[in-house]
């Protein structure tokens, strides 16, 4: 369902808007189903098509009848990654000939290399969209560089879902999870694809931390089986045999368990590579870090670093610099008062970036279009 559209749909429905959420390509779903989550929110879940060839075309043909049916009674189409053909083409159909207002959302540039083969589709959607919502300042600049007028772009850094992730007192969380109370614990939450260079930076930095604090623990929190991340972490650990006993994996967790694991940590880690896709995105896990009120150590890449600095809710290291990253972690671990201060700053900042707060900006966009 995506980490953005479900909390947005729920926030809108709680404020009295009628929302139809169309989720296409849900893993583990074998048949089409409709979930009436509340009076104002219905969710249509479509399975992945079982084909090896022309997948985008098959997805489009499978989705189109459901999409057209869902247009009945709708004023606005709000679309996600619009450079995927099965999304972009249906957007265009909803706009013409059905005459619906179209809002498209840009949250990253991970499709950049792929969509260069679909430049025409990208341009069509940029031109026909009535408004474009972007997650970060670099994405706003990217759109403007492609000729999109600033009046057509709105920056909405909504990353915190306070209805899903809750903060707990550290020792209470550890007690519920059966973790040692008095050991230093760092955490890294699973998200999308994690590169080998980020895995290497995490492990090498943690090794430096262990040289100073031998009893420290690094927790990989969540499901790292996606994109073979777990296997790749274990491959890297072959070269760090002296630290593997200090590393734990939570495995797949529920939202409540995720809240507990994150709350059990002293410091949370979010290194990013200095690349166009990484500069453009704000990982959803950063919102989880803010929600539980723990300081973040990140790298000087994109809007995560900007928010961490602006809100004083963590420390920023140079991208790719193992020594600097581990030093920033140790700066926090040596000062419990600083951990508490920056953790409180994170918790205070969380509502500012929450769906409950920023849904009003979406409402303003919708009202101006209708």
C-alpha cells in the first residue's frame, strides 16, 4: 500500500473526506479484495499479475477497468510514482477524457535511470498534472529545472505517522523485549534497498564504537530479507567476525514491536550515500526515529541532514566517512544528557512532520483545484 498513501488516506478520511485507495501490485495477495476500513475509506487491493513478459502492459490492462470504475464520484486523482507506465497512463486517462483533477506525488528519483526510456510519458504527466507534491527541496528544484512552474509545486515533508509508531521509555521497552537493560544499543531500521556501501559503513563504524565501548550492541530492526539485504549483511560480516556477536536482528516486526525496538535504542542510525536519488529522498524510517524520540546520526546528504540540523535532533557526519560517523555516534554515547536533550527535540519535532498536521496542506491543494 506504500508508506505514504495509506497514512494520507487515513488522515483524510478522519477529517471527513471520502477516499478510495487503489493498491496495485501487493505482494502476497492472490486475489482482488476490497477492504472497507472505515466509513470514509475503502481500499481496493489488486494482486501482482503472473507474467514474465510485458509486465507493465499486463499491469495496465488488469488495472484499467478497476481504475475507471473507481473514478465514479471522485473529484481528484492523487497518483504516486507517475513515471511507471501502468500508473502514468491511467493518470492521463483519468484526466482525459474523464476530466478529473490530477495531483501527482514525487518522493524519490530511484526510477531515474529506468524512466529515461519513458521520457515522453514523464513529460506528459508533468504537463497535464494540475499540481505536483514533492517530499524534499531537491525534488522541488528538480521539477523546476524541468520547467514546472513553482506555483504548481508544493513541498510536503510528511514522514511521521504518530498513529502507527509510539515512543516508549527505554528500559520499559527493553524489559518487554527481553533485552539487557544496561548495555549501549544502536539501531538501524530496515526500509527499502540498502546498498553494500551503507552496510559497510554501518559495520565499520560500529567496529570503531566497539573499540571504545566493547559491550555495545547494533540492532538491525525489521525485515531485511527484501532485496537480499540480510544475506548481504551476513556476507559483509564474514570480514567482521570480531563484531558479529554484538549484532542482533529483530526479524519482521509489527508496528507495536517496531515502536518497542526503536525505543529500546540509545541512538538511531541513518547513513545516506551522496548520490542524486539519496539527496532527493527522505526515508520513511526517519519519521519513525522522530516519533519514538531518539537522536539520529546521519550523513550530510539531502533533507534528512537539513532537518536533523534544524531541529537539533541528532548529529550529521560527512557522507562516506567511517571515522566521522563513528565519532558522531560516540559523541552522543559519551553524553547521556545530550542523548536525552536531542531525543526530546526529536519528539518535539515529530508532530511538525506528521500526517495529522500536514494533511491540512493537502486539503488546501484539493480545495483550490475543485
